[in-house]
C-alpha cells in the first residue's frame, strides 16, 4: 500500500464512527441464531435483488385437474419453511415508547398474515421493482416465506415450478385455487404454493412435509390494512420512515464525485427494513466509487483511480456495513469486490472483472 493511498484512506476513515468491536461481536453471535431461518443465497444478488430466477418458457398453465387460477374454493390445508430476507435489529436498544403507526396508508404489499397460533410476521421487503416483494413468517424455529410478483408472471412461475418439481398437485390458499409442488434434487426439499389474487402472483414457500405445509397454508389469510399494519415487525419501515434512516446510514460516508442522490431515494409506496436500506446506501455509494475507478483506469488517471480505491478500502470501516455483518453477507461480499482491486488476472473477483463492471449485478448498481 503506497503512502499516498494510506493518506487518502486515513483522511476518509477519520470521519467515520465505527461500532465497538464487542458490539460487533455480539451482533455476529446473533447472526448465527438468525442464519438457520434463511435459505442460502447466491453471492450478493440474493440479498440485494432477492428474486428467484424465472424460466422464460411459459406453460399453458395448471394441469387440467386444477381449477382455473383465482377460482374461489372451500378451505383446504398447508405448512412452513426457510427462505427470505434478513432483519436488522433496531439502531438503539434503549427502551422507548413506540410511535403509533398510521392506521391507513397507501401500501403496495398484499396484506396477508399466517393466522395459526404463535406465528408472527418478522420481515418484509419491497426494495425490488414493485409490485415485487417478500414476507417472512416465523414460529420458534420454523419459518415460511411469502413472495409476490405481478400477476402477468404467474404462468411463467407455474412453468418454472412444474419444470423443477418432483411432485405437484392442486392446493387452495385463502380460498383460491393454485398449484402445490416440491422441488427435486435438493438436499432440503422446499414446498411451493402458487396462486393468483387480484394484481398479484403469490407464492408461499417452506420446508417440512407436504401435510405440514398444507396445514400452515390453510391459515394464511388476507386481512384489512389496519390489522396488517398492526402486525408489522418493529424493523419494518414505512415509506414515510425511510428518508431519516437513509440519512442516518449515509452520514459520514465518502460520496463519489458527481453522485446522483436520487439513487438513495426512499421506495415510494414500498416497505422495507433497516438492513435492506443499508444494502441500498452502501451498495449505491460503492457502485459510484467502482465506476470512478473503472473510468480512471480507462483514462490513465492514476490520482483519481487511487482516490477511488482508497475510498472503497475504507468501506471495511463503514458503520453501516459493520452493523450489517451481524445479520447477512452483503458486507463481506462487497469487501470481496474491494479486495479484487488488488488481484491481477481475468478471473472473477479480479481487476479485469472489475474493469468489465462485474460488480454491477451483485451490487444492483442499475437501480430501477
């Protein structure tokens, strides 16, 4: 590391406030408790994008034995499993009187709750292009994920799940006909229930036996907006609450020259949590610095290139990322990209990979 590089890094780091090591260690310990709840994700993409890869093939729809999508049916049964996002603990553990949330707000998320005893909504994220999103419901060591997409994607989802299914059969969720399937070939098979409701294509995903999954799915019900808002976890951030958190997470971090602040805008009608806003803030700022490095590399501007590399190196001390380490893998993945700036060659996570903007997908640089 050159003296100039070290000076730049120290200048930037002097403005950062890093959480005490013991606090980070305790958060990392909590991560091991949370990790079992969530399915493993591919690199950073599963944290930032969180979307399942859909088949481009479209099928004619459900088997003839399944009622038409959206048909009202009598109640059936269903069950649970792991998959989904992470939940970041609140910024302060000090006891405070919770601020009542509005009883009615304009929201994009479908309002569903698992009504079985002991189940709670623990995570919700709409940080992807809407109307896409996901919720996580938990009960002790069990969990089930609810994902939603535009209704126009329903047939593609059915085709994809049938293609990967070891078994499939009809199911009804909240009185609507759908398709149950269990994936094949995985060490831990996952159940899926797909159905249509209004503007949404919905999918409930979870592990366990078919009987358990059906039993739990039978308790998933749509509720009115006040009931649903009252059930939101403390970590959920309504659109009106996001700007202040974004400003807090961004404070003191180095900003790339010419950075477009609109890349850090709140989600409009979407709900998210502190972790996902951390992904947004740290990811977009890192994208800007990587872009600076790539452009300087092309033009041979060594000073600008060194400044970008120094700013990215300080990301290992960014409070927002140090906080996120306790919950998910985004921080470590971003730091792997930073380390790639020191690796020669054309492999993944190398200088040439960065030059070809390999980081764009993983960091979701092209924000919709």
